[in-house]
């Protein structure tokens, strides 16, 4: 793991999720593989990235590896988490861990090599044609 | 004059005719309940305010659709197209953009001697340090650009052509379809035959608010210009630009502030609409913003739970949004079908906009009192989904009860006596109740229509003397509710001693000077969702 971002309701954290995403993953190359961890007691579904996350009661099954195809998709996802967190007043709803091969060489060299490493990165970068052809290309459910 | 009266009589002998006193005013339905509002990504359209789109100008206003493979956000384009084809009179669209969108002006300059070919360029600001002919800003923000054409007729002085300031300006889309044509002068003092300003920016402003034109100081078309006079075949010569890409959409990483801005603009627009649709969006941020808009505007919000989700995931998806409102109505269509625009292959498309289109179609037929049959929800056998190539990808069976508990209306294959159809199999709102009439879409539709009519009339009765206001409102409500009963929207109620409605209009007890209270109770007709059949074998 190279970098972790915790997302929650921006009104509670006092920080814009877009700024947090930029801060944590602004230098990363896309497609970017991230491990999502659901810290809420609710089953969460994000159709845009085809991710279904079990509640934190089911840990460690509350994680999923997802490949974000571009920065826009990641920002939209962060907005979705922000919105759901606002509705439910969650301060720390989701943790996003960058998987090692999701960043540029330059950043990887600087990042500390920490993390559990319990799971292999979900996918390798795919061509748009491959992505289109495979409905579930960007997820690897646990 | 041969008039027999004065409007204001003084001390003289005569007749004063007073202004006509109108006691015939009342409510009349307009076609706003055949219009829906939507917040969507588009490749064309204003970004600063909502605009109307209908069947005829769909492509001109919203552009060509893009593949769902490129982005799932393009689904909304298909929804609007289909809804306009299937019954909606028009759509009020607020285009989604982020702060990275940049709208530039197209600058037309004439080179100094020799002033031959006009030069077209794009700039974010009008040049201040060098002369230019025209600056054209097209506020409809076409991602695919526009083409500018400019022409000036030849003017002869002493037998020789001289510069002309009267020009024809055309805007065309990239396929050369004409968008606008203006004829005006580059001279600020120019007047037309009716003594109105013929200055080009004034002419443009009178014609449309989608184009802004600025004229450079002392601008004129030189006789040597390629926009001047006629060619050897006698046809007007136009200086034609290449396709000018003057608008950059920027990022499509929409955040909560972008959705909130779009929602605010859709609330404050002067265009009226009765329904709001999600355009197949999966974004909780947009869905919750639109749910709030529905509450604020007393409008129905039809939205889609993604049909790609399994029943279990669909229930989780709606649960996480935590909607508890009769204004919100969720549809889940686990169906693959042909893309009506043909841009994609078989795709899973939402059906909320389709359902709203059918509601618009239903609302177009009214009784003698102007009441549409809103007591008939768009569900069941009479309102099939008539897309082509439908294939159902999930077959909920035991999950149907859970889906109903979650307030999801499945759009699935149902068998009837005459054969099977893909239909809206239920008509539930997202109100979290098992008993209340708020659970029924038909009741939500009828009650919001009544509230709309009453509040609009109440606004008309403001600033009248209190007694007059009470009397007028009383008469209005009596007729409205009788008409609602005739339309079978409301039915006799045991709780109201067999009456279908009761109402009270009176000055407020605490502040009788300036406050009037209006309250009414209506017993709406319900919808048969469940039928229990028992056969008894008798000897």
C-alpha cells in the first residue's frame, strides 16, 4: 500500500472531498487500482464503479478492489461517498488504499512501502476496448 | 372622436366608462404537467441557465449522443430522446458542468492593408490592444463548435466600391445547419426603416439571448475583403470560418457543489415542469439533490435504481439513500434492450423518464373541467414498455415482496390473459409507510396537482381586501373540489360523513388583519395493487 485516504461527510470533517482526493491521489496515474474499505454499518452500492461493499460488521469482507479509469470517475465516487455520509452523518465512511501498481514510478519511489498486502491488485490497466467489452472489468469482488 | 364616454369625468356633464370588471377569472390547466425537468451531461446547451428542448430541436439543442461505453453519464441523453418521443411535450434541461468549463468568444479580425481574408480566432477575452471586427459569443456552448459566416454587400461611390458597415452574420453548426442569421450594421448610430437601432449587437439582442456580439471600434468590411460583394456568378461572397471550437467542457468529475448549483438553477428557472427525472444517474449526490428539489417545488421525482444490480443490491442501493418521501418514485428495470438512438448495442437503460413521458401523454387528455386522469397510475397492463429487443437479466420472484418493502417498482415481464408484456409492475412512492395513501404514486400526483392549483390561486388572492379574498378563495375551492370529484380523483369518505372533500377558508384567528387560513381534506381514490382471489368448491 502506498497511500490511504479516509472519506466522510465534508461537513463533519471540514474538508472538501475533492481536495482530499487531489491531495492523496493527484499525482497518481490512471487507471488507478484502489482498495475500498466500508467503515459503515450499511451495505453500500456504487453502480458507477460496479462496487458492492458489505458493512463493517462483516470485516474483513467489507473490502473490494476497484480500478478507477480516470480522475473524473474517482472524484465522482468521492462525491457519492460524501453525499451518503452527509445523509447518514458518517465522519469516516470509507477508506481508500492505493495498491502499489496504481501510481507513477516517480511517486512510487517516494512513497513508503507500508500496508498489509493481503490482496493482489485487482486488474491491470486495460484498453478502452477491453473495458467496454467486459462489463465487470473494473471490479474484483472479494 | 365619436366615443360617447370619458375615462375620467370632471365637473362637466357626460358619461364615464369604468374599466371592465372581470369576475370570470379562474384556474385553467396549462401543459406544464406534460413537461419534465432534468439535470444532465450534454454536449450542447447553455450552462448558465436551464433551457427547453422538444422533439423538433432535440439534436440542435443537446447535440448528438455519445456512447455509454465512453461514459455512463451519456445515458441521460437517451432518456430525454426517448421521453420526448413517447409523450413528453418538452424537457427543461440544466446542463451539468464543472468549474473547469471555459466559454470563449470567436474573434473576427480584418488584416491591415491589404484587407483580404478575414481571420477567425478564439479568445477568452475580447482583445483590448488591437483592432477587431467582431466578437461573437455563442452561449449555447457546443462542444463540437460552430462555423461563422460574414458578408457585406458592395456599395459603390463615384463608380468605385467602398467599405460597407452593413453585414450579414450567420452561425452554423459543424454540419453547416444554420443556427442564426442576423443582418445589422457595424455603425452604432445606424437605424432601420422603422427608426429602430440597426446596430448589429442590438439586432442580435432583439432576436435571441443565446448569442452576444461585440463590434470593434470603427469596424467596417473593406472592399478588398473576402466577405465583400459578390463572386463571378453573382452570389454573395461569405468569409467562412473553419469549425471554431470555442467551448471546452472540461472535467466531468462532478462534485456535490456542481450538483447543488444545477439543482438551484432548475428550481429558479422560469420554465415550468411537473416532473423531475434522474436521467439514469447513479450518483447519490445528484439523486439527493433532486429529491430535495422535488420537495421544494412540489414536483414528482422519478428515478432509476440501476437495472444492472441484483434485487439484493438494488434494495441496498435505495436503502443507502434513505429517501422517505412521496415525491420520490423509484424504478428498477433489469432489462437489456436496443438503444433507441442506435449508438450502443443492447444496453440496460433506466425507465423512469419513459414512465414520466407516459404520464405526460396521459395528462394531455383532460375532461371538460381540465382534469387529467391522474387517478390512473402509469403501471400495469395498459402501459407496457415498448422498447425493442428486450431481454430480462434478473428474474426476481421471491424478492418481489422485498422490493415492494424497499419501495422499488420493478419493470419486468408479466403475463396477462392476452399475453406477456414488460410493464411497470407497481406504483409505489418512496414514502416509508405500509398504510398511508402517500405510498401511492397516483395520490402523490393528484395531491401535488391540487396543491399547485390552490397555491397559485392563493397568490392571485394576495393583496385583496380580506373579505374579498376569503370569498374568492372559497368560490375557487368549491369549484375545484367539485371538479375533482367529477374527475373521480376524490371519492366519498366515511370520516367526512360521505363527503369527498371538506375545506375551510377564513381569516386567521390570531392575525385577522393580514393572514388568511386555507385548509382542506380530500379523500383520494386509491389504486388496487393487490387482489386476493379465493375459489370455493360447492356441491
